[in-house]
């Protein structure tokens, strides 16, 4: 199958040379390689250009630099639309793909008919020291049950993934800038029961430097603002999952749909408590009064001032 590799970068001048070199040195192919910078504020794109010029490769290389910062979802949509491959291998500007990564992923697609394939990774910190592989707590390392996937906020390690184009053909691109592709494409693949896994370390994954890295220290106000953003993002993810489940053909009474709706209600209640919004709390509490009472009691225990 024709294969495309898409490397997305943003403000990663310290790491992007190694990341680019690793995809240019993939064995097998030749592959179509798209290296795209999302209008970085630093010299990321210059480093990409210099790295490409310095490495001889048989792969077809396309360079792209966005004129404005698009954000992850729109950037991914744009670059995926530029590809010609049936398999699209994703890479980040701060991670390293091991030389046989593409070959091993393609083998899994061909042997299983999967729409999404992920793998193990070797974790390092921003300084290159070994780090704990916490990603292995994600759902797909235990099950790909779509009911459980419907409520999950951690399906697999996105940095290791590759996709079959059918996952976009059938369900469409990411149409909300708040969406993360791993939580959407992963759910789609779980619905289809077309998830493949290579139980080998194919990526050197840099923890603590990406878009989802958590701050080491934060004030109460900063923590509250971060939790607010996370809940709003999760609501957007749940909305997209509901649409995807409908596209798949599930009715409103299917366990997957019922799980999505229940988690949406719970998240709305939690957001109202976080924001101290009485009207919103009462609105969503009517839909699930027992759940609302439990969340309210938990909130009273963990915060000095409750919703009254």
C-alpha cells in the first residue's frame, strides 16, 4: 500500500532536526513524506529545511509552512489532505521514529486490515533521560471495547499511531479545533473493531514537552482554568464521538450512545460546579439527579466553598 508520513512541528527547534532525520531514514518505501510547520515563532522551519538539505533520501519530500498558526486539528486536516497514501503515519516534531517503524506498521495494516495501528514507545524526558512509560495505562492496552472507549480520555499513545485513509473517508476530518486526533480516530477504530497493535518500541517519545504536557507548578486559579479547558475540550470530543457513532449506524438506545450521553451529562455537571454556575448545575442535575448529588457532595469535600 502507498504510504505517507506526516510530521507536524510547532516551536520545536531544539528537537525537530532529530525528528526529521528519523523519518527521512525510514527503511522500505519509498514513502511520501510531508514535513509541516504550523507557523512557529522560533527557527523550527529553518531547521527542517537545513536537515532535509543535509540528508540524502529516496523518499519524496514535501515541505510546508503555514502562513498562520492553525492549531493541531486544522493543521492535521490540512496535511492529511495533502497526502496520497492509503496509510498515513503520524510523527511529531519532538519525537524520534526508529528506522523500521514504517515497515512494521505497514505489515500490521496488511496482515489485519486495521484502520488504526499503534505501538509501544521508549519514553525519555525533555533532556533525553529515560522516563516512565505512563502511556501504558491507556485503554487500548487492556481492551478496545467501544463502550469503554466512548468514555475514555486516554485510548493509546498518539505519537505512535498510523491510520488507514478509510477512517477519514467514512467519518470525515476533525471539524472542531478543540479535538485531538487520538481520541477521535481511536474511537472510530474501536467502533469498527479495526485496531492493530505492534508490541514493539517503534518511537522514542519525549514526555513533558508536547501539547498535552501538564505544568509542574500552578496556582489554584491556573489549575481551575486548566480543568475548565479540559472539560470543554472533552465535551467537544464527546459530541464528535456521538456523531461518529451515528455515522456508524448506532441508535440512541445502543450502549455506546447511552454511555456517551451519560458522560456528557456528568461533564456538564462537573463544569457547572467548577464554574459555580447555579443555573447550569440545576439544568443538568434534572437529567441525572443522583449523579448530580454525588458530584455536589464530592465538590463540597474538595473545595472550601460549595455551590449553594
